[in-house]
C-alpha cells in the first residue's frame, strides 16, 4: 500500500483543497500556500509534492 491510498492522505487532500478554495482570492493566499510545506518535516518531500499536485488537480488551477 502506498501513501496515496491511505486515509490520512485523502483527509489532507480534502483539508488543503477546502482551505485553498476559501482563501484563494484573499490577502492571506501566500501564507496559505506556505502552510502545506510545513508538512515536509513530518511526512517527507515526496508526500508534500504529491499532495500539492493532487490539490491543484482538484482545484483545476495551480495554487500550491
């Protein structure tokens, strides 16, 4: 089983997609973009890269 198939990855995708939808056009957008990269120390660089890609795919735009 890869990390893409786990529940916490799917929860993270939903969470960060929802945050990006809410804050996309506000002044805090840069701060929100950086928040996803805080996970890098906890879960690894590949995880964050895949998570950002999946969130961007769901948003249908490049946010992260």
